[in-house]
C-alpha cells in the first residue's frame, strides 16, 4: 500500500498498512514520523535521548500534552529507533502523536496527525441524536462527524439534506451551527458522503429554549462502569455510544475507562471529557475546570451548564474491588466484624474518606453550586443492607458499609434511595447482570447488590432514578455478542435544577496527580 497525503493527516487502514506523509518538522533536533509497516509504527530521532522520553497519542480534538491524559503512551528511550506501539485501544477516527521529554510535556517533535479508517461502507453509530440545548438569538455550534463509522479516509463530506429550521447550517466537516430564530426543537437530517461514494444519514434534534430563559433546567446524570473499557464485548465502541446517547444523559461518570476510552466516546458524541487513569467524566455541556485526582481512581470537574449562571461540580470514583466484602458472609460464612475488617483491608473506606474530604469546600457551597458524586463503589450501601433484607444478604442484617456512610454523613444524598426508599421492594441491583455464578467459589451464586451510586447535594431535585441497561444481555461466558457492553447496570438519575443564586466557585480539591506516566 503506497504512501498518500490527506491534507496533513496521516492515514492508517485498520485492516492493513498505514499510508504515510512526510514527518512533522523537528523541534530541537528531534523528529517523529509514522512509517510503513503495521499501523502505529513510528520512527523517531532526537539529540536529547533519555530513559524517560516518551510518545503520547491524543485525541485530535483535545488540547494535547499537559492539558489532558493521553489515550496511550509508551517509552521512547533511544536516540533513534523504529518502534510499534500497542494499537488495540484505538477506534476509528483521528489522533495526534507527540514525542515528549523527560516524563513531562516538553514537545521534542510533533504533533503528527493519524487517521484510522474503517472498512466501509459508511454508517452512523446511531440513527437519531439530540444535541446540547441552544438558546434563541444566541450562536450555537456542535460537531456530529464523530458519530460516523467505517469511513475509508478523512475526506468524508457532510451536508444538510433537510431541516425544519432555516437557521441550521451544516459544514462540510460535520459542524452544525447557526443562531436560532425561535424556541422549540429544531431537526435536521445530515448526509455523509464518503470518498468511496457510500452515504449515510442521521436525524439530529437541537432543543432550543426561549430567549432569556435558563439554558438547562433538567439534568440527566449517568454512572457507568465500562468493563475493561468495553473490550470484553465485540463492537464495544459503537455499543457504548448507542447506550449513552440512548440514555439521554448530559453528564456521565465512567469507570474502567482506561486507555482513552472515555475520550473516544466523548469525541464521537461531540462532547467534552476529562480522561483519568481509570475513572473519567464526559459531558454534553462545557467542562469549565478539570481537577486533579484525589485518589488513584477518581476525577472531578466543574461543568458550565449555562456559563457562569448555572454550574455543577461532579466527582467520579472507582474504589478498589478486592477483597470484596459480600463474599465474606456469602462464601466464607463470616460475621459482620469480619466484613468490616475486609473493608478496612481493601482501602475502600480510606479512598472514599479522601474523596469526600476533598469535597468539603464544595459541599459547604452546594446551595450555590450543586455537587454530585458518582461511581462504582465496589461495595453495597447501608441503606440496602438492613434487618428487613437480611435474607437477601446471606443472613447479615443492618450493616454500616463505610463507602455509603461516609458520603451520607457528609451531607450527600443517595439519589436512588431518595425516590425508592424501600430496598426490600426495590433492591435495584447493579452487580451483576453478567456474572451470575462465581467460578472461584465452585460456581456458587454471585451475591447480587447495588454497588453503583449517584449522590448529590444542593439545588437539585431528583425526579426520576433508575437502573439502566440496553437489551437482555447473556451472562458470561456467552457475553461477547451482547448489545449491552458491560458487566454492570448503570444508574441514571434525572434532576430538576432549581434557579441558582449568585455563583461562587470554591476550590474543591486538596491535591492533584500528574496526568500521565
């Protein structure tokens, strides 16, 4: 396959060898280029070799080194080398690569842009899509090109096929823009035409609020564990995009989103992201501030739902899974004291205490800026393990799980139990629709529990709370073709937003961690 140049974008076919253009201009005597061979094979040269030099691959739409986590990275320790890096974590789309110095963010060479193609014909991941809200009389813009799948190269063109709104424009690169002339929902059908002449259409709805009205009065929040990024299920990226778009969520706390999976989902949806090492957050609305991690598996952001007039702070976490507390009574016939010792040994309580402790300033200010905490807590709730439900929990009655006691004692409210207070009538299990039996314990029945949560404090009123899942997934080991791409159910809460008073943003975190390495 010969080298070709696509407007400074390199092209790598998912099913074959990359098509290569000339390398980016070297910086400080260094160069980086994508070379012929298996895709994601790079040749680099530098006059500043170091054991700590590295390559970082980022979303084409992101801000790059020092501003966001890389999707993938690897060491580049020689003065000159040709090296292939792991490509299994990348889906169709555009990326950029940098050669970086000394475990930091000084750019030695790059960026070079890379495009990973599909195998055609083109199609959209979903048939219908709803954007963020627009406001009458104000400029609106959003991108839908990320929803296209299987494009053979980066030369696909987009056009407006039809619309019930004259104000809507669609650029050739898939940007919807314009100034709404009235309120209500505006719809547009967009056609994508690839270089191989295959085409696909998608129906897009733009909700438009009246001039002078709040941009967002209802907020949907989803917590979802991706299960090793989704890689346990075939065609997982498309299924993740469908599941999240179908939920109607505005902000999503993702766990097990390693290797840039959150960034890739957000790019597809035209959203913003804060990609962590494990936990990540994606948002339909602008992320106005990204905070450093409090623990190894947590992230936090501030989201501007309506500029400075309406904001929320969201923390997302994934405390350590093992040793897992419910196994003590259900598999090992241990008592409540033994369970508590397991929780302390697992460090979950410490992690949650650190996270909630770092939220103290934001919680004090929650009447002005609401606060949310999402996550797969890898432990049940004391609101569920009660004397009335002991038969469902291997004979253990009321048990004060630290991971739920700590946030509630700090003033946070369990959004699901706020609307469904009876755990006997509505257990709302999220673990697990896939693991029904435990092979490590001779095929005994896996304990079923609610371990995924959304907590809140401030001017938010939950109107609907539910567990969320698409389709009827088959349990393991027959899970690979499931439409639902994870081993948890999600938790989805619809909040009504009360009119906020004057906004005051307080610091919400006490410490931060490096983005990469």
